[in-house]
C-alpha cells in the first residue's frame, strides 16, 4: 500500500500530533486531499495513503480482496508500522466511515480526535438524499441534470480542480463508489467504550445533507462532538475554500493535541 509522510521530522511530536488522512470513494485515491498539506500549518506531520485498488497502491483483481474491514486493517497496520504513540484521524466521505469503523474495532487510546468530513452514517440515506436533490434540478435531460447536480452539490468551482481531476483519473474500477458499500449503515460499538472527540464537517450545499450526518451525534451520545457547516461549499470544501477549511481542521486538531 502506497503512502506518503509529509514533515516526517514531526512524527513523534507531542505538541502537534500527526494526522492520518483517509480518502473517499471507495477507490478514489488521495490526490484530491493533498491540498491539506498546504492549508494545515507546520510542523504537524500528515500521512496520506492510497487504499488498495487505486492510485499508487496495488490493485488486486479478486473482489474478495476488498471490503471496509480490509481497509480498516490496512489503516491499523500503517499506524503500527510508523510506531506513532498519539495521532488524529481525518476521513473524507467514505474515508470517515473507515475512520469510524477503525475506532469501533480497535478503540485506540492513542487517537486524540477524529474528523468526519462529508461522511454519511448510511449509504442508503445518502443515495436517497442525492436522488431527491437530483430530481430538484430543472434541466431537461439526465445529462444536464447530472452536470447541474455536480456543479451545485459536489464541487462548486467553475473548473474541476486539478487534484480532484487527478484522483478521478487514477481511481480504481473493481470496487468503487457507493454501490460497493451499498449496505453500510453505522452502528454503535458493542462495548460502548467512549469515542474520541469528533468534528463532523460538511458543506452548506453538500449532497451529504444534514439528515445524512445527524446520526453521528447519536453514536457519540451527543458528547464530545462538534458540528460545522462550511458556508458556500459542497462536497469538496477543501478544494472550494481551502483556507477556511484548513483553519477549521487545524484548530480542531490543535484543541485536542
């Protein structure tokens, strides 16, 4: 599994814990999250990786080599291999699902906080909401409706940002998108252990609507959880308003270092 460590000299910092970044998709590699490195202030280390099946990582040809649990296991092995005693987790879209399932399975006391960015608790629900928003489009053809949906609810920039374009060009094909995880719905931990502080972040026009993220509050029992809506943003707030997005993520991490 391919990964990159930015500012490696600060990996062992006890003042600013490193941040593990988990991309979405599934199988849309981390290229579109690289701007986090520029908007998060040094010296915090940032670790990005491509999940198996996309980007610079190996691409197994058997479908049984892919699952949410296997991504969780790969994340666990990466954290162990870097021997980091304290860290933050960040997951964007599907990446937030991976982060949550990792916390449920391993309950690491070493995780200082988690950021769930545009992450739904239920795939069925986000598909339902996306379909509702799509039907609100007034364009006459399905193609025009899809383009309008993307421009309003996915990324509101006039041109597709290069990091997102690169991620799509290097995306996997065997295990990709919501159809690959259609049955997922977040459930509480069986042992009810306390989860680390969480920031639930989404864009004002995000197709991951308020209804899609409200379940996180229940799973955290409304404790140690912060909700933030970024004005004027859709699903890719990092690319749409990088400075504001970086300030929100950086401040939350700083508060829990």
